[in-house]
């Protein structure tokens, strides 16, 4: 292995460590919010009882609306059957919503996966980060991310689709060209590396303003 290849491997490894640390910080922040809301639950109930006892229906309605907004920020909306997938998807959904990006998820993992949680985290985290970044270049009303995951026979199928500003992204080699920095490129390389190592299949397609990544990974 030449010096250039070693430098690239070191940069990819450093990027991977940073990515994992970021994902876990996001997940920890989400669960910290949940624990905080549960801790305050009794106080919320007591205050609403007081408002109801005083006949302050307008105050009660306003407080319920405030609680509903607060709870939506920490609501665990996805339960795939896999704890790591749940953690990553829910934290990224929360991040996307904070950036005014709607996310539609249909994800089911009914079996124990053969692939490691680290590999799953890297794939899902990178795919979601790429989709969020691309969505930010669009006006809010045009933003959308769709995620689909399920087993197809003995293979895990993962599909991410997001809208892009360009009708069709330019392609460089096997990868599509982006305007992001080196980290984004390493993310794509990392996904390709993991899928290849696991004897999987990966397809990227850019058509009519939508960018789709499809992955199949054997789990036998």
C-alpha cells in the first residue's frame, strides 16, 4: 500500500470515528429529552388539574398545545424491530424536522441481523446526512425524504429517496458529484466499502429531481 492510500485510509477512519460519535450524541440528546419530559410528567398533570379545577379551559387548552409541541420533539416515531436502527432513524428524523424537512419512514427489521451495529449505523447515518444536506438546498415546501427498509428474502433492503435542486446530478466514476466537502465524499466511500465487504448490492439513481440510493445486504 502506497503512502497516498494510507493517508486516505487514515482520513476515512477518522471520519468514521467522528460520524459514530456524532450519531451517538444525537441519540443521547434525544433520550435525555425523553427522560426530562418523563421527570416533569407529574408536574404537568398537577398544573392541568389546577387549571381544570379553576375552570380555566382556555389556559388548559393552551397548556395542552404547548405540551403537544414539546412531546413531538422527542416522540419515537419509528420502531423497526432493531434497536440500533431505531436509535439512528429517530435521531435523524428529529434532526430533519428541526430543519423543516418532512420524513416518511416505512421500516421493518423482523429478524436479528448478521451485519454489525457499527456497519448499520454508518450506512443509515451517512444516507440520512446526505439526504438532509441535499434537502437544505430546496425551498421548504419542496423538501422530502423517504426511507424504506425491510427484508427481501434473506437480504436487508434499504432505500433512501430525497428531492434535489438539480434534475439530474452529474456523475464522477461510480459516485454522483456533490457540492459538499471531503467528509461527504468519505461518507459515500464508507458506504460503498461496507456494502462491498458484506457482498451486498448498491444502486444510486438521479432522475427528475429525485435522488435514490438502494442497498441489498445478505443476512444469511
